C-alpha cells in the first residue's frame, strides 16, 4: 500500500489558537531585525488575514517556523 499524506490544519491554527502567539512572534524586536523578510509587511499581511481581508498564505507558517528555528539554532 502506498503512503497516504494528510493536510495539516495550519490555516485553522493560525487564525485560531495560535493567533496570539504568532502575533507576539511577528512583533518582537528579534523578528524585526532579521534580514530574511520584511517584518512590518509580514505582520500587516498576517493581521489582514486575521481580519478576513486577505486569504491565508502558507508563508505565515513557514516564516513562523523559520523564526522559531533561528531562535533555537542561530548563534
């Protein structure tokens, strides 16, 4: 039998229970200082998503994961 993948409900998480944590993450000085993304734009776009003004983007999840990884392993 072939492997069967599944889709994670990241959009539901990002708009629901994770929203306060993601907002906090995207608002920290460390996040804003990273050269990998435009932190102000990321936060604006995420807030627009939360307000229902724009669709979900998987980039939010990827950026949040990258930031948490950098906090753990970046020297």
